[in-house]
């Protein structure tokens, strides 16, 4: 039905990149993710649950949690300092954070839990 799925993922990444404030920054990583403001938490919950669904079908779409993290990590987890050196230095950390979120989300029984890693 969709001719180019890259357009959809690019649009989604663009939306998150253009938010005046990111969902969360690397400076907030020591905090409990459930302590994020309500609308940030709900948005992150929905997106990570969706990415988990995509990863669950990786045998068909080749998008395992790591691949999804490489695509969405830099957009979802921004550095607290907006300079190129910090962005490059913390890039692997941002990938790992998003990968861990995707791997440890549970949507059973209609509740959303992020299992502590």
C-alpha cells in the first residue's frame, strides 16, 4: 500500500527533531523515565511500543531493535549541550538507550511497563 516507507519514518524523525524541547536529553537519563512530564511520557510510551511492534517483525522487515535505535536514537535522545562534539561523543550512548527501551518494553494486558535494565 505504501510505496516508500522511508518517507514515513523521515517525517516522524523530522517531527521529533523539530520539537522545541526533546522528549528527553542525555542529562535526564539517570532519572526514572516515568518521571517525565505526562505528555512526554505518553508520547515516548506510544512510540517505543510501536517500535517494539516493528522489531517483533524483524524477520520480514530487517528492523531489529539495534537498527531502529540507529535510526531513531539521535532524534529521540538529544544531548543537553547543543554542540557537535557532544553529539558525536554521546552517539553510541543514545543508540543503546533507545535499543534498551525497545527491548524492555512490555505491553501485556493493556498496561505499559518499562522494565528496569
